[in-house]
C-alpha cells in the first residue's frame, strides 16, 4: 500500500485499527519525555536497529498519522527503545509540533518492558504494542513497510523473549516467572486472587498499587435492608471488585489522546440561553442574579436541599486559595433544580394510557418518572417502555403478541449454544472463552442480595443463560465484564428470562459501545465530560489540567456501569429509570458526573489532590452520595449549560443510538 494512497483512508471501519486501539489505547501512557524519569540517549550508545516510516495514529484517520523513526540502542549491556517523530512532515495542520512531541518515546530501557504484542495480518498494516511493567503501554507502532518480525528477531538477539501460553502474538520480555504468573503477565492482569481470601489484588508497579488500593477502598460500607427484601451486602465481594479493577486498568485514557481530540471542537466557555434574562451576559454576572433568585427560593422552601449535605467540605488543613465557583452551585440548584416527588404508582400510570393501553403523552410520562421515579411493583410494566422494548403507541394486545413472539425467538437463540456438543466445544475457542468468563462473572454479581444469594440459585443460572445467549445474539460484541452489572437489576425487576433478555438487548443498543474493543464509546464520553466541566466550572477544569487529570479516568467506573457501584441497589434502580427517560438530555449521566465533582471541588482543589489521590477519593465516595440532591444538581447544570452543553457532546455519544449501523462493534483481532 503506497503512502499516498493511505493518506485518504478512513480507519474507522478498519479491523486492524480497531484491534490496535483496543490493545493500545486501553492502557496507553503519555510519551512526553519531559515528564518521565527515563534516561536520555547518549552519544556513545551503540545503534542496534533503525527503522523509518514507523507511525502512530492519534485518530481514526490515516491522514493524521505521525510518522517517525524507531531505534534500538545499547549501552552498558542495557537495550533501549526510542521513537522520534519526523519534524515538519504532516499533512494535517491540526497536529502541532507540541502535539507530535507528546508521542516521542525517549530511551526506554527494556528492563521496564513487560511484553511486546505483534499483529501481522495478511492484508493491512503491521504493528506492535510495547507494554511496560507498570501495566501501561505506548500507542501502537505501525510498520508501514513491514518489518515486525525483523524487529522482534533483533530484540531476541539481545534479550530473552518467551511466547505467551495464552496468546501466540504476545512475547514476554526477560520472563523467568512460573507458568501461572507468566500467563497473568501476558494478560496484563493483577496477581492471582484466591476467592476465599478476601484480599484485593496488588500490582508490582507503584501507580498500579495506588489503583489497586483505590479499588479496594470502594467496598468498606454497610447498607441497610431494602423494602423489597434485598439484603444489602456488608462489604463488597473482593472478586467482584477485582472485575471492576481490571476494567479500570484496561481502560486508561491518555493525555496525548485527549490533547488531539480536543482539536475536534472549538473552545467555547459561554453558556446556553435557557433563560432570556441571562442571554449573552458574561459569567461573572451570574452569581449576583443567582444570589437574588436563590434567596427568594430559599424563603419559599428553606429545606429544599438536604441539611446534611454529604459533600459539605471539611476544613482544609492547608491555606490553599480555592477559586470561587463561577456558577454559585448551591444557589444554582435552588433556582433550577426541582425537588423530587413521590414515586409513581399503578393508578397514576394507568391515567397515562388510553382504553387500549397506548401511552397518550409519552413526554409527560417521562417527566413524571424523571421527577419521582416508579414504585417497585410497577417497574415491570414501565421499564420496557423506558428501555425501548415496548413502543409508547403499542396497545395491550400488541405488547402481549410481542412478548409471545420474542419468547419463541429467545428460545431459538438460546438453543444455538445449548446444542453445542462437548466435541464441538473443543473446537470452538470463542465459545469456551466467553462461557468461562460469564460463568466466573455471574457468581460474583450481587451475590450478597437475597435474590441472587446461595448455591444453585436459579436466578444466577438465568443470568448466565441470558448473557451467554446475548453473546450469540450480538456475536461481534460478545460478553464483557460489566454487562452482568446491567443485567442484574433488570432480571430482578422483570422476573422473566425472555423479557429480561430483550430489555437487556434494548439497553445494550445504547450502552453496548461502552464495551467496544476500541473503547471509542468510553473515550467519547470522557471527552464530553471534560468539555462540560470546562463549560460549567473553568477553575476546576484548569486545576485538572494543571495536575494532569484531564483524562478523567477517575470517572471511568461511573460512566462504564452508570454509577452502579456508587449507590445502594434500590437507589441505583431509581437513578437508572431517571436516566432512561432522556427527559432533559440523553446524556444526563455526564451532568451527574459534573454535579458530583462540583460538590467536591473545594476539597479536591483545597487538598491539592493529584491523580492517584483523586482516584482514591472518588472511589471512597461510594455509598456516600445523596441521590436526590445529585439528580437535582444535574438537572440544574443541564438547564444552565443549554445548547452549549449539548454542542459539547459529540453526535453518537452513548447512550445516543449509533449514527451508522454499519460496523457497530469493531471486529476482534483474528488471533484471539
């Protein structure tokens, strides 16, 4: 493939690109040598290997690639890897020299390298991914003119390389561990965890130790018994937190990727014109107006916000001058956030239906759910509407017919994997892998709740069957850790395997991109979150920027499983049904993130939290967030942001439906 021809190619549908982004961007690190404690190259280093036209892809467009020179050097018996981009050779003006310098890899010693993954397709570009001992990785290095095998052969002449037992395309560097640890290393997982030990995983690297501790700190809370007989867990199942820990670890978002994607949208710190009185007025004029209006609202309803604010700032030990909130957040919620109402009951719901069962005013119904939620006994009827399984204009008879047809379709789908014989399973690697992962996950999901507790629990078996059937229904996406977290409340509410499956399918139509191999769905949401914080709290945005936290990785778990780990089971269901209404925005969950961050802004900035401290702090908020006030805050922020907030969120960002149904889920690596 010529360099000229590749200039115009869009990589968005390229399987090689998608696979490389999964393997690379899922655990990438910045290559900015200015902030890494790596030795610089010396003039007396021996040049072992040199390869030109080795490129990286900051975006999906080949025209925006950055080409450079890859070198292997040796000094004092230590082998070093370097990659330096060419200067002044780019066809895209959006990539500045500063952007390009962020990718420079300067003299990385192979003593810090854990593994090298290769990809050499028959058609397409070859690439390698270098994974460090810390678990982080550099972006994929594309060999436009071939040469991956030669590169590995040269490395092997100077180092001990061991092929991974789990993946023939992963080579472990200087690996003399036991077979078990060698396998874990190839998968870039934490150390093995005995299920019964109650211990949390720990990694060898310092940064990973911090992340492991942060994940462990999530659990340590005691919950009460809910009104629906769900006995709440006294502490998190350590094996369940391990799953979340792995999801977080495999989903690092890098500063250089963020720096590149921010060029896609114009910088705009203005606010929407939701209120004509404030239209086209500067930010500094808002607080005075908010003060006046909020004072009036407070006199009308002095207890509209909880007195025991869970985010009330503690005294800051140091004398740090925390910038004022430009929106006066406490008063903003009083002005625009409406108090929560009591949950909607069956009698009230039937008032929204005509004689044949059609929802007469779907927007009014969604508004009612948004502000009050749904009584638990009614959720089985309403959730299918919110999820899109039922259409609002369907009748009682049409819904009954739909359930009948879908029940038969589900049975047919389920039979696909139930009919696989042991002999066939031996020759069906993907099936064995997915079934094994599902079997492990379902016994870790919400097992402290009465509905799923105990051995030989039929509900756990139903969850396993639904997830395995879904992996055949959506074979491109398959199964990923975290999906069981979404299914658990749905199965509990619907209490029917077929109905639960189709509600889950409808939910995954919107949230499936959270689990894409290229992780574009998560990247897009984290990017949109950064733009919303910049819009609604520029001092906090600047603080994150100064402290290298703009990747917003500390919010990753919030977005991945929609705050399921942050609230009690019943509160999670209340939040989800609010989010599913899409009443104010399809992306209210992002405003929920902003609301929580703004409640904590003084503590974050006052204590000068760095990334590791911030990640630990955010995880420790689990179980201490007031749901009603947070929803009210998010509502106020959404209204305040207005059209500018909507414009900050790229089209197709989950949970919006995909813009194009072609290649919804990037193809998996042909080797895996």
